[in-house]
C-alpha cells in the first residue's frame, strides 16, 4: 500500500499522492460511489483537513509510514514497532540508541542490528514471547523495505530517524528562527538551548549530547544524511568552535 501511493519514493505521501490516496480510500468504503473520480474537489478538501488533523501527528502537512499505519488494519505486535505513543524526547536520546545498536561502529544499522532493535522494542512491551524468530525476521525485512530509501540493505542515520522519530528538533523553535527585522538570539536563548542538550548537567555538550545537537543542526539544511556526513559536519564545526 505504501509503495503504491508514495510514488516518488521520498518517504512521504503528500500533494497529489495524498489526494489520490484519499479519493481511493473514500471510494473503497462507499460502495454507492462509482470510483475515485466521484469525489468532488470540495469533499476532497474537507476530507484532507479532517484526515490530516487526525493522523498527521507531527503536523508537517504530509503523511509518514508510521502515521498511515494507524489507519490500516495491521498486526498488533507490528504496530508496536512504530512507537506511536512514545516518541523520543530528543535527538540526544536517539543518538544513544543509535550507538547502542550500531555495535560494529559501521555507521549503519544493518539487518541483524535492526532485528535486535525490534526484538528489544517488543520485549519492552512484553510481547517478545508472542513473536517467533521467523516473524521477527519478516518484520525486519518489512521495515527495511519501507525505510531503506536507497535500497542498500541497511539504515543510515536519516532513515533510522524516520523509524525512530523525536518529539521535536529543539533548533526549530521560533526563537532560533532569526529573520530580517526579528530580534537577535540573546545570551539567555543560547543558555536555554545549551541546557536542552546538556542532559547530564555537567556544563559541557559531549558524546551523544554533541551528536544529538549536530544531528538537529544538520537536519535544518539536509534531509538525507548518514554517519559520515555527521562526522564531517562535527569536524568542521569543532575546527571553528573548539578552542
């Protein structure tokens, strides 16, 4: 279903793709209508507003696979893997998980590492005993099929970030969006963002804290990135800032 509607394979259903999905969805549940063409533009606009309000959790105006999964009939255990009710608090937490499962430090989450990650998610929900190893392998292959956009058989950072989203990128807060005529970022603003990433309150941003900060910063300018991009970005930043 996802592959059918995500026509440009960019990881989202949006624009004309979303309109096509909604037209076909309405016609599939309303047997009185003859097909998607029977849905008027006005009905489509109203349906889109209602649908996005209900399912567009991060309110970015497009549908991700985890948002669509709430609508379609799926196995209960498979739905648990999308963590609907428990997104990560920050990119710092994301980087801690990334480091824990990228056990060979390859800069990617390979199939066996992803399988371990999914197994632990099910264990966290006390469902691991309900899922056989063959079923877990099936889940792993499905997740790779959906989230591995470049089809290299493993997940890079930006692909894993779609599977394991965070509540917010702190750097997207309005106070940091300085535009012409807007107030400049103050020392208090800098102190505030520093405290968001200094999770252990030791007065420095380091290790996964630094990686989380740089991940959020990198996402402002680049949507498709891997661990090498993050390392090169870190090297560039540190050359200019780490006195």
